[in-house]
C-alpha cells in the first residue's frame, strides 16, 4: 500500500467506513423494531408465530435474491455506481420498513417480508458492484487481498457500530420519536457518504 491499489482507494474506504457505521446503527434500530414486532417482550406472543414470521421473511428474501440475480445479474457490471446507489437507497428503505412495521400489526408480516426481499436484492446488487470496485482498486493482481482487507475493515466498523448500539439502545428503547430521529440522521449520513 498505496502502490498496490488505485489512487481513489483511501477516499473510497473512508466514505465506505462512514456508510457502514451509519448502516450498522440503523440496522440495530430495525432489529429492535422487528424483535418487538414478532413479540419479544409480549406475554401473549408465541415462539411458533415468531418463527413462522421469520421463516416467511427469510424465504421471501431468498426467492427475491434468486429472481433479481436472474433478471439483473448481467447488468450489474456496467453502471456499478448506479447500482451501488440503488442498493444503498433500497437498503435504507428496507430498514425504514422494518422500523415502522410494528406500528402496523395487521401488515407486520407482509411489511417485513417486503423489507427482507429488499435487503436480499441489496445483497446481490451491493456484492456485485463491490466486486467491480475491487477489480478497479486492485493494481497488482491482488483482488483477493483487497477484498479480504475490505471485508476486515467492514467487520471492524460493524463492531464499532455494535458497541455504540449497545450504549444507544437502552437510552432509546421506549422513545419512538428518538428512534425516528436517529434513523433519519444516520440514513442521511449513509446516503451522503
């Protein structure tokens, strides 16, 4: 480093770190909302109902991932920046859907299934565009090295996000207004980065 990567590597990684941190925080807010929605803390909720909801969410996402890869997979190489932005916006939309889902109990399962579908599409689009960026950034036949270090950096940032979330969640658990403010603040930061 720095000869083994493209000139824009450090700038990209800096902004990617900000994005990953912001997404980690909003992801925690969404996880808390989904857990509340499936009944954690509700004495009348059943494990069977929560499991059924979770399986539907995951299954719809898996089907969406296969369908999206089949429909758009060959188009993800060109316009990588466009698809990366698409993935970022769709991810934030999915997180928002998960956060608001408990407010609409009659539509909760449908809402988190759609959110799960969106997140799986994000996984395909984001992963494919990340591969294209790695090809661009690797300068010495070192794609695997660049990819591995990017993954490690992402993991480190997510760990930092988890630590901040551990401090944040007890402060905001009962304050939905604050949850929404934090969501919009970190989503703005995520999209800006």
